[in-house]
């Protein structure tokens, strides 16, 4: 059996995307998914995404981490599947789709995809870090000289000490100006530093507002793979109308022999 796959990337966060509306991809085969994401013996990706039908919205997004296991929401993956769905002519300019954390809406202009994220109500602020969930759990620490940080080593140490049971995404942040922050992220499920993380950028943006590092509701995030933007409406105890924006681009396509 052969299947076509498409490779997309959003600020360097890259994904294998498959149109699975015929439901023939063996999505319970975690070892297969992990092998496809392997950068030496497979296609290579931070994750694999299946596009499937949905009864009430344009499509469903099923996301798997590079380790082969279905995971929580992926912001850049969500933006990439929107670009893919546009190529499939599932919508013209705006769309709604289902993901594991609920219904999302999105808009696409050229290669820029703006994705509405879930509302955020709970933000834990301590002296050492901030924790919140933007569809995936995120630990956020401010640092100096971000370029010199050993993200992998320090990220794994934090996970082992605080989040060993379920894991967590670890974000290190350096402020560049009033509304711009540089971010590097260690992603669970990839178990490595990635060039970008959409839910991480979202978490950093609202965390920086929450702790008073910025009073702007439009935050710019410099990530290793480029630039993302997050805007939101801030309330006393929550954040709503959160929009993650940035590029989502087709890379190549090929066929799988399953």
C-alpha cells in the first residue's frame, strides 16, 4: 500500500502531514510513526499530523510527536495543517477545525497563517519560573545570554526534577525590547531542542505580560527558525482571543510504502 505525504514547516518546526480522510493510515502503529519522523532513517520531522474528516467543521487534526505517540496541541503544526487544508481546497480564506484541545479557527494570507488558540485561565507564577497550559504544558524561565544556554541539558534536568511523570515543554526566554522576546524550547516527545514551538511562543507571550515584562497585547517572539507573533485580550485572571501568527510553508511531498 502506498500513501502520499507532504512535508511542511513553520519557522523551522517541521511536520509530515498526511491526508487520511480514507482512514487507511495505521495510526496506532507508534513505531512506524517514530521511524517516519527519524531524521537519519526516515523522512525526518518534529511530528506527524493526520488530516481527517469531521462532522461539523472543515477537518480534524490528529497530532503525533516524533516519538510516535499521539500528543497534545501543536501550534505550529496547527498552522501547517491549515496551509495543507488550503491546498486541498477545503476552505478559501478562513477555516475551523477540530484538534485534541477543542475547536480552532484560522485565517491564511499568502504563507502567513493566524491560528486562534484556546483561552488560558491558569498561570502559575513562582520566583523561578512560570507554568501554564496553552494546549500543551509549558515551563518558562527568564535567562540572560540565551545563546549560551545548554537547552537540552538544562531542559532535561528541569523535567527530571519537576515533571518526570508526564513531561513538559521547557522554554528559556531573554527579553530584547519592550515587546520582543527571544525564545528557545526543549520539546517533550521530541526530547530535543526544536527550532520553534507555537504553543511555547504563546505561553511565553502571555507569561511576559502576566509578570509585567511587557504591557503590550501584541508580543513578538524570535525563535531559532524565524519570527512568530502572539496577540491576545488580557483579563484579570485569564487571556482570551489568543492568536498565534507566522509563516507555514510547503517543503516537499513523496510517497510512503506501508
